[in-house]
């Protein structure tokens, strides 16, 4: 039954994508896409909950095969949960016509490609889908925007993901050759083949996930994509890379060395802290959200690193709970990040700009969209009783247990992870206080913002549905955690009676917390009375209250920027214009440079271009020169064969 539902979902998505290309059937096509995605999600979660598996198992052969197991079913459910409201949102966000039709059509194909990668059961099908998953967002960005900046960004995105993504090819093909894909062989812990597969997967799939320092493409590509595409890229595409990491590191490779688990934990810590720090200093809303994707993938990888360390030490139950924490945060981030990107798209459609300093007061002008965006902001900041808090709490519990089953090295690794998670949580709250204050609250900062209209009904329904999912997943996360823990490929004993609290923690009754907060909120609302304070002008030390005096994004973050000045190396440029000894004007420009881009990638690009200019001299265009190169190569090979270097 579930298999037929998945096939029907694929058929609906395909037919809807084809119908979107024609303006007459655009709306009907988008509706079919949304229905197909909803059916895909329902079938995926049904298979996950029931433990249903069907189709082929993983094989090292190159014949196309497909199948669904528990891990695939969970990610298919997540894909459908995000894609259904996103596609419904796109139906009104996009304008029917040539460009809108192409974007809608390719978006449906993108969803099908993500599902194909998840269901692939042979190296050839998996890698073909992986490459198509990379290329489709590039095409979608170029259809939506064709300016020089967009073309350069797409070039960088494709270059980085393909060069580093070679690790994915190496990992999958080497795993197939070694016989670990289909379980025919168990590798010796710490063997060269096992380490090569693990490192290649971390590099290749970590690049696609946006892990630092291989993240350079993500904060560039996500902000310039159409809002529904940004939601799918950040909400699902980078999670498919997480699926790949879990499949390779946890499912295929067995017990990994302690140092590799510590490496994964360290990469997660760097990404979590680095992502949120750089997000704080962004002035464009979509770019800020893109950096938060790096942060949350870092939190997911913290849980994955804890799983690897605990599994190596033999703590199977807590290793499984750490894996559950990583997968739960994967789902939670997919929901609230797609919500935030869709909300940002609705704001941009209404007011024409996402510069934080040019917004304000949108909660009054767009109460449904703004209210849903507020819920997503609270969720990503990790505040209870929403879903971001639940998965971060379970990740914290897993990290606390890392030192309990190991020695000094495990204790240091666990302490590093805990410190990174705590700092990330605090900075995320700080960042979204800034976002909510500058975007939703306060007076409008432009006429267009003051005249903003609420989004159309389908767009409102999409963001409200995702906001509702944030609430439900935060209140009853225990419904998922036990089943997620049993996805670990080793036997674990996790009770199923954890619907009302998180398992293994013993101290987080999420439903009770939600009820208490709801009762307190209702009581405060009832006691507030009917008196309304008289309006009064804002006191500004005797100055006229002008827009120039309003808080800015830089003003919010300046204290932190001063504290981290030695690390962030902010740049300032102050110009003073004076006439007759009297200062007439002072202009100030400042920025926080992205150190990984400027200190790592920029020198590497310059060196590569220099080497390319030298190598270009070999291309003379003369046949005689190329024959000379060929003869020289033959002579070198003959000499090497004679010397016994090659046989």
C-alpha cells in the first residue's frame, strides 16, 4: 500500500511539473505538485512509523535499483512535509508565464530528484541523482536572475560543490568496491579503506551540507534563489547530504576510530559557532538565514559526532539517542528554516527589499505571515516549547553522556561540544532578537513597508501550516525519538512510552511545559484589562525622533563585534568633510569580512589562476608541439618501465 502511495506521489509530482509549463494549467499544475508532495510525506511517515521496508537493498552493482527502509522513509516524510506547503506557496509567489512556469516545473523536478537520491539503492543511481540535485538549483537561480552577480555566484556554487563533492564519488564507489554497501564485508576499525571512505564522505557530503570550512557556496547561493527554491535548498537539499553522512558513517562503516568521532564533533562545533557568529553581522535577511543553516547543520553534526564517539565506546543506547537527536534536529530545522525562507519571500514580495535596516512594523501590516515568522524565529532560537528547543535539549543530553563512557579525550571532546552548543544557543537568541525587532516590531522605516499588504491566502496557509508543525514537534517530540533511535544499525532497547517527554533525559515533560506556558499566557492576557495607555512621543534626549535615530542591525551587534574584534578583524572606513575648520559631514562604512573566504579561498583561487596562466603556455595550437609532447611522454613511460618503476 505504501509503495503504491509513493508511486502515486511521484506521478502527481511529474504530471504537475509538466502542467506548470503552460500558463493555462499553471495553477492546476502547482496544486497537483503540492498534493503529490503531501502524499509523498504521508507515505514516508507511514512507512517510518510502521517499520515498512520494500524494494531493493543497497547493492554494489550498477543496475538501477530503488528501495525504502526506515531511514529513507523518515527523510521522504520530511521532504513531503516541507515540499507540500512550499509548492503551495510557490503557486501564488510565482507569476504564471514563461519564467514562472519554468521555475515551477524545475522545482517539481527538484523535489523528484531529492526523492530519487533518498530511494537510490545502487552507486550509479545515487551519484546520478546527487549530480542532478546540484545542477537543478543552479538552473533555477539562473532562470530567476540572469545578472552578472548571479552568474558568478552560480559558477562558484557549481565549482565548490563539484570539486569538493568528488569526495562523495570516492566514498560511494570505494564503499561499493569494498563490499560494505550491501553488508557483504565488515571493515576492520581504523583500516585504511574505512578511514578513506569516512574522510571522503565527510568532505564530499559535508560540502553539500554546508559544513565549515567547505560552506563558501551556501551563503551566496541560497539568498539569490527564489523563496520556494531557497526553502527547499536549505530545508531539504542540505539534509539529503546529512542523510548521506548517516548512511555512510553510521550504517555502512560500523565502528569508527575515536579520533574520527572527535573530528566530526569538532567540525560540527566550528560550523555551529561560526555560522551563528557570521549570521549576526548580516544585514540582508535571506543571507542571515543562510548562515543560520550552517549553524544548524553544525548542531546536527554535533549529535552525529556524539553518536560515533558513544558507539565506539560501546554505549549503544546513548549512541542511538545521539543519532535520534541529530535526526530530530534535521527534521526540526527543515520545518522552521523553510518557514523562515517562505516568510522572507512573502516580505520581499510585499515591500521589495529584505535589508534589515529598511523594514520594521511588519507584524502589524502582515499579522498572519508575521506571526508565523515569529514562531519560526522562536523555534530557531531554541526557545521552549517549540521544536528547536526539543532537539537541542536532546543533543545536549547526548553530549553530557560522552565523557561518562570514555577517558580524558572523550571528556575534552564532550566539553568542546557542550561549550559550542551553549554558545550557539545564546548567540541564536541574540540574533533573532535583532531580526524580530528590526523586521516585525517598531515603526515602518519606509513608505513601502508602511503600505505593505498581507500575503495571498495560499501563501498564508503555507507558513501557518509550517508554524503549526513547529508547535506540534516541540510539544510531543517523544512520539518520534524512540523510533528514530531504533534506526541505528545495532540492537538497542528504547521504550515506546515517551510520547509526553523526551526519552533518556528523565527531566523534560514537554506537554506539561506547554500547558504551563499556555495557562500563564492566558492568565496574563485575561488580567491585562481594557485600559490602553495614551500615545506619547518617544523621548530622544530632546532631539526630534527621526528614522536616522532608529536602531540598526550594526547597532544591535556592535557590543559583540567589539568583544570579538581580535577574531573577526572588522574593517572601518571613516571620512570627514570639513570646510573652514568646521566639520560638515562624517561618513562611516564598516564590515565584518568573512575570514575563511578571504584568508583561505581567495589565496587558493589566486594561486590556481596563476598556475592556469602558466599552464596555458603549453597550448600553442601547433600540431608539431603536441606531437613532441606525446613523444616525450612515451619516452618517459619507456624509461620508467625499464627502470622497473611501472610494470
